[in-house]
C-alpha cells in the first residue's frame, strides 16, 4: 500500500481556497454526510466536471472516498484532474487515494479538510 503523505498542519495564513476548490470541499462534505461515511471526497477534471464520493466498507469491497471519486472521474472519461478534496477526521491523507489522484495528475492539489469544512492543509507533491 502506498505511504500516506503527511498533511501540513494548516494552510498558510492569508491563503484561501479558490471558489472552485472550495466547492470541492462542500461536495466532499455532502457526500460524507449523506451516508454517514468516514470520509468524503470530490475531484474536478480537466473539463471542470466534478465527482463526489464517500468511503465504502462492505464485506467484499473497501474503497476510500478519494479512490472512488477518482474512479468515477476516470469512468466518465477524465484524463486529468485539476484538484481534489477530502473531508476526514484523519491527520494524514490515505496513501491509496493519493496514488489514485497522482495516476491522473502529477501536480493537482489535494486539499484535506476536517468534517466541519475547515481546511487542514494541502498536499501538492
């Protein structure tokens, strides 16, 4: 399993997400809240389309919210991601979800937010 990248403690003072990236956090919160999932995620593709998902844990299938959001984008024909957001209680970004984002984009920022929508940090590397 890929290593989980550390999430910066906070977004630098004075910096805010763009309106489009803020929308990803809202979509991720909504996906998480609708089903009471551990995590919610959303991604935006090269055409500006967004895909939101919640983590799934079934006896025969476990997939992170970010993996599912990326898979949904890829299944719809996305070839590149512009940005991603994950809403979670964890202090690290899951390695498998991070790897999925990097499969479609080497430089898309991945914003990590708390369940209340507060952005905890952004992984860009």
